[in-house]
């Protein structure tokens, strides 16, 4: 799949912005001490709050595109296997999370009543 949020582009983004992942991990581990499952988007909102409000970050234009959140969630669960499944993830027909992976088929079963 081509596009902005490919895994290759995420790896470039991450290499240039490792502080984002460090903050994501900090808040995800904090949430994991209190919950079995949580929202990766909520964790990223906390990262944004902390960077913008709490730290009074000099770069007031600090932004993390929502398209990267699923990559951060997957990286976290890979790096912290004891929290595998902490974030809900979905597999898409055209996934941009795997490098060179063929499309994954999604089958929906329905029952006739």
C-alpha cells in the first residue's frame, strides 16, 4: 500500500522523533498498571497534552499525526510483550503496517435468520 503512513515512512518519522515514542511508552505503561486494555489514541492525546501544556514546549506547533498512532501501539506491544493485546488493533485488506506483506483477507460471516 502506498501512502503517507507506511511502515517505511513511520520508521523515518520515528528515527527523527524518538521522544514521542518514549512519552507514549511512559503513559502506556502508566495506563497498563491500572487497566487491562486501553486506547492508543487516548495515550497519544496524553502525550500531546504533556508536550503542549505541561512542558510548555517551545515548539507550539508540535503535532503527531493520528496516522502514526497504530504504529506506536504495535511497536509498544512488540517491545513490551507482557502487554500484548493492551491496545486493540485491526488488520486491513491493504495494510501499511507490514513491509512487503501481501494483503490480508478479512472474512465476515453472516447468519440468515
